[in-house]
C-alpha cells in the first residue's frame, strides 16, 4: 500500500514550498549570494539536491509515486535556481 500511495496536489504544493524556502534561505545569505556573483562556479546535480541518500533506496521505492513526485519537484527547483531554466 505504501508503494502505491499517490503524490497528490497537496503533497506537491508542500514539496514546492519546501524547496523554494530552502533555496531562498541559503541563496539570500549575503556571503553566499556575493560569492555566487563573484566566483565562477559549476553546479552539479546530486542526491543532496533531492535529499541525502537519494538513489540508495530499493528500486521499487525509488519508483513509487511519492518518490517520483518529490524527484520532479526537486528537479524543477534545481533547474530554476542552479541552471536558471526549466526542465522542459
């Protein structure tokens, strides 16, 4: 039953709010935003952009709707903040 649980609109909204708040909290810190503007950098997508340990769970859990929904939201946030684009 847990693996079949849907990723509904309310969950998507909560995930989007979480990732947006997390990026804004850190990227608006004066030292970090100054560094981003002054130091060349290359952003790399890894498990920490979703949550620590992403990708190390059993395949059937990684493929469930909730995990895939969170992945999709995290990917959009990464694209917006780190690639300055959208996944499309």
